[in-house]
C-alpha cells in the first residue's frame, strides 16, 4: 500500500483554494449560464462519469458527497430527489461555488467544510456516498476510505473515483520530470505526488483500491483512460508549453483507448462499493 506523503493539509487546501476543479470551464454569462457551461463540458469530456455515477438511483435516499467542487455532480444528485443531501469540501471556495450554483437553480443541500479523513457524521448515517476524484488528495486516503464505510448504513452503496497508477498521464509526467531531467529512477508515486495536481496526490492499482475498502461486502474496481491520458480539455494547466501544445495535436488517443479495452490502463479508477 501507498504510505501517506509528507504533505501538510494546508498545502492541499491552499492548492484547491486557488481554483476549484473545473473552474476554468465557466466562461461568460450570468451565474446559471456559467455553471451550466461547467456541467456541459464536464459531461461532454467525461461521458463515462454519468454512466458510472447513476445519479438517478439516489432518489429517496440519504446521500453524502465528499468533495463538491464546482457543484456539477452535486446538482445532479439534488435533481434526483434524495431524501436528504449533504455535501462537504475542504475549501470554502468550492462551497461558495456550490451555494451560488444551488441558489441560481433553486436547489437545496446541507453544505459544510469537512475533512474526508474525519467525517463529522455518526456511524451508519447515509444510504449512499459519492466522491469523484477527491480522496486521493487526502493525506491518508486509507483513512478516508474507512470513513466512507463507517458512515454508510449496512447494505449502503458508494461510488468513488481515485487515480490509477498505470496510466498514460503518469508515463508522460515521468518522461518529462524524471527521464528528461536525468532521474529515470524516480518512481511514479513520487511523480504523481509532486507534479500531477495538489501536493501529495496519489494513484493506486486495482488491488490496492480493493484493499482500501476492506470490510465492504462487494467491491468492483476498474480503470479507464481519463482526460489526462487523452490530453483532452484543459488538462496540463501546471505544465503549459510548446511540448504540451504539440502533444495534444498528435496524441494517439485511439491507441490508448485500444489498450484500455484489454487491460486496466488509464488514470481513472472507478470503484463501486456495497457495505
């Protein structure tokens, strides 16, 4: 298993307080239009998200989202008419975006700051927990996974996405920040922690993902290519330059998708859990 990186919680919080994930897609217009832009591009670029999330299945359930970000997925959860919806995020920036979005669209949710490693809810509070691309940024991802299982009711479900280690995005970062700098011995874990997103970001293989949720009655985990692997959208904001611009034009997306049809290859690790 991966050990927690030597990173402070404030480092992670400061990184995401500069810009919430997806904020770059807001564009022009009033609040409704700007948040609609974010959602539209999110689901166009990541169509597998809607298939995986199955938002419509939370109708009548007590639901928690860990890491609300710009509020796109939280809005989808709210529109599915859960019995009670709660959302947490490490940053006030994300919560303010989600509050503003919900006010613009006439939706309601109980939103608060929170740390995925120490959820403030009693045991067995929720029927469903959802978290997309969040807990791999936690200092202790294993503890965050335990917290998800703790707050789930028996028979409850969770949908979680974390990063997968064996991925084109990891290999690209390794070439740029290890091989081309004369440090080919640098591990993928260090590459992800230092150069992907917030400090200490982690990636896992399928077996490690299953171990994170030890104690669940059912765990299904599989990897697929994500935006970083396919160099789509505004990926690479930390790594702008002529090399990235050129790569986006000639990148063999067809080959990456072909490889992923046969093996677990790609940066998006989808985990279905039943307690």
